[in-house]
C-alpha cells in the first residue's frame, strides 16, 4: 500500500517534501514507508534526499512543570503572608518539590529564612520556567542560554528527526514489477522468462562478517618460535609433567640443597602427593657423591646430602628439569648420538608480581649436546636464534648458575620501554652435572632459556605483562593484533 501510494502521488506531483507528513496522510507508519523508500531508491525509481532536523522536546519532568508550574513558583505560592515553618511547608509540598523549589526560589531572591520560618521577599513572581517550556513545546525558538539552563535541569532533551524528500528517479515507473530472483525450470519450460524482469545482482555488496576465533599473541609467537627451532634442526622434548621431584629439578642439575632457590619463598612445594620414590638409584648415588665430595675436577659442596630433600615434589621452576631427564636418557644409550632439543611450556615460581614478572609463565629452552662445543658455539647459536626472532640488538653479561659454567645473561633492547631488558639465560652445562649421567668426557652441552612472555612483549610493544597474560587482557588486543611475523 505504501509503495503504490508513493508512486501514484509522484505520477502527478513533482515531489514529496516531507516523508513524515506523507506517511500520516496515507495512513501508514513512517518506518514502513522508509523501507519502501530505500528499496525504490536502490532501483533508481525514486530520488531520495535525507533530511535531518534537531529539536528540543520536553522530558516527563518538563511536561509536569509546564502543566502544574515550576517548583520554585509552587514553593513561593505556598508561603503565607505571615510566613510558614519549614516542616509545614515540606509536608504541604512534598520533599522533592520542597528541596528543588527552595533552592531555586532562594537563588532568585524571592524568599528569606528567619530561624524556622520561611517568608516572601517580593509581592509576586512570574513562572518564567513554565512559560519557556510552553514556548519550546509549541516549537518556538529560544536563546542558547535558556536551552542550557533547562537542559542542565533535565527539563528538555534534544530529539533528532530524520525524514526524506522525494522526487521521481531516472527509472521511475508508476507501478513496479516484482523482479524475479531466480531463473527456474518452470520459467524455461513455459517460456514466460522472456517477459520477466530479473533482479540485478549487487556484486559490490559486502558479505556478512564471519565470526572466527583469534589466536592469543602468546600462541602466535609460540608457533613462530617452534618453527624456528624446527628449521634449526631441533626436536621437541616432552614437557607434560608440571609436577617434578626436587631431584630432577635441582639435585641432578648440581644445585645444592641449601641453595636459596629451593626455599619455599621461591618454590611451590606440594602438600598432597608431596614425595616421590621413583628415582634411578645408581644415578642418585653418583649425584649424592658429587654434591658431598666432588669429583670430575670439582670439590663439590661439602655438605650432608639428604635424600629426603631430593624426594620432595614441587611445581617445576624451569623446563631444564626436562632437559636433565633427556640428557640422562641419552647417556644410557650404547652409542652416543648428538642431539638438539627444545621445549616451550609453563613453569612456576613464587615471585613478586610486577609489570614484567608473574608467578606462572612460559619458558623456552634450547639444548645442544655434541662433542667439542665451546662458548663461541653458544654465542653463535644465540645470535642466530634471536635474529630469527627479530631481536638483533643483543648483549651478553657474565652470570652465575649452579649448573652452567661459563654462564651468560642475555639482554635485548625494548623499544617500548626504551631500555635493555633481560630476555634469557644461557651457559655450558658443568661436568659435575653431565659426567655422573654417563655422557662421554668430550661431550659438551650448551643451553639457553627465556620466557615466552618477554619476547612477545618486545615484539608487540607491550609494557605490562598483565596486559598480555591473565584476567586483565583486553580482547581487542588479541583480535586486532596483526599476525606475528618474526625476523622482519
């Protein structure tokens, strides 16, 4: 009905100046007419120009003031010639009208307060607020100052009015044929396709957005780092045990039992299933001996090594515990075979949480076991590895680790923080760790470890680790981040 009325009107008239007035004149809703207008415009049957008007309309409170009067005038009118007490006036007007009216009347200097009495200071007042609201309701123009005052009191709000002006388009017809959307078998058999008007396909129309999942930034970087290790000939170590014994986590790494890292302030020990008995006895005795008395060129630590400490279970503090197991398994083979191992998985440390530290994080570890390896080999591998990560600005600093000698901390320049940030640790495993396993004396092992979070923060320019990992992560960060490409 709306389409027929619109096209019929334009057949004898030049234009429709106001779609709202036209909708009212033919008895249809403007929303229905608007849908018809959009369809006709798409086929160029009509030319539609959007009209937007803004006007001020009264709120419910504004309508109430226009009908009954403003609170300040009601307050003033309720005062007796001899005055009236506050409580009596409040009961008479109600708390809301009393509070609003008293403040506005006092501001206008219409009233005076004498102890508990309220008295009139002027003989009469005019309800200017009511008059202004009436003028606005009638569509009259008022000053910007009046608008601001009434808007501040929430008596008026801005209303946006949208309509259309219409005239005949280049493809105007008085009655539109219903366009066929498909050519069917029946059309071909009957031959009526010759008289049909087919709907044009809009090849420029955008398809609806496909809702898909998004990889977390950590997973993107993890996948890229995993690819780097595979390209460098590494094989992945099994890291499915979050719970580890102190023996593999500390003792087998030649880390003394009184070392501060074993303290409960640094390590999460288990209360349930707190001990293990599944330890290789022959190897355990060699580890005990090298701790207490030394060997392989070392004096050892000279203390009473306790099996009870070695059996304690904990949340692993590093994936090097996995590397220890893999190297021990390698040493048990009849013929030594050089190996390159890597792992990327979670570790747990009882650290103070700040912008660059969490108690739970991901550790990346690379291990190369071969004959005749030197510190120069380690530096070369590190430069190759980190350059593939896109981190070419590196510095190395001598450091101490119980199980590596020499040892080096690795630093990379963080453009976001504008400073050098430690990104990893590295070194050559000590003979006191390797030889008790049964590895040949000419075999050396170089290794390095770093967190997954630090390079991710550097690559994505994130300054606070809590914006990357945990409950405060903004989903838009994950959704809008470009795909990670390392080494660019």
